[in-house]
C-alpha cells in the first residue's frame, strides 16, 4: 500500500470542459495541501476525460498528493493514478482490487448503507464513503445519510470513513466529531475566492482535531 493520508480534506474536481481552466483551478487548490484529490467528471467525451485525468495526474504527482479516479478503473490504470473510487454501478470491488494490486487505494460509495461498507472492507476497500450528509448542489437527488453512520464500529483501527455531500468548512467540525476521517468537498473549495487558502483552512481544522473523535458502537 502506498503511504497515503487517512485523514484530512478529500478534494474532488468540478466538471469543467476547459482543461486549462480546470488545471489552473486545481493548481491553486493544491497550494493549500489537500490529503487526497479525486478526478470526477460526468462529461460526455471519453477523450476529454482522458486528457483531463492525465493533466490532473501530472499536477498531483508534482506536489505529492495521491490521485483517485472516480467511476473508472480503466482510466485509473491508464493514467497511473494512485487509486479508484467505485459507486454502486461502477464494477466489482474484488475484481478492482485484483487489477489494482495491493499498493493502490480503493474506495467505495456506501450511500446510507452500513452493510455495504462492511462488504466493501471485506472485498478489499481502503475507505468507504457515506453521503449525502447534507443537501448537495452537485447531486441534488442523492439519498441523505444519517451522521450516526460515521461513528459506527469499524472492522479494524485503520478502517477509513469518508463523508460527502453538501460539506462546508463550517459543517466540518460536526462531521469530524461524528467520526469522519476524510471530508470530500467540491464547491466549498472551488467556488471560494482563493481555493488554496480555503484548503489551508481545512488543513488547520484537521490539525486542531489531530487526535480524532472517540468512536461509538
């Protein structure tokens, strides 16, 4: 397994058909030092997604931030990303782990289902993600997940839980207190006047809670 931060801001890229503009926005955000970056794109053009994923990979490698590709194992392998994130319809987790090998990061979406998280860990996932925690502009139709899921007992002390959906810096403390290790954010950073400063503020938040919250059964 590569050495990756299991706690902190999980920065997700916004949809943007202009590769240069997306790269510039991400470069500014990377100045703040997120824990992870996920390339997420719902653009129709597969060629454009490949172009952008490659550019994002270059930027992340330059600053040493692990890159996760959303939805596509093939694209993750093609651009030599550090891992992949799979939703309900994005392929088998066991097969993905087999193809990625032991060193890559594998995450799975669990929505509002703790059983799905347990199955994901058993299949080889490194982290599971719950959400939407709050109403989300990116996925307004997303099912809402109860915050209590973030603090459920985990299989091992290193099992990682991410939260996603409508998350802002102001809402971050309650999610960390509830048990989240990673907080996935798009708009709160990329819509900020200074994305790098916003990411730095997120880092400061996690630094203030460095010991983490107590787990609940």
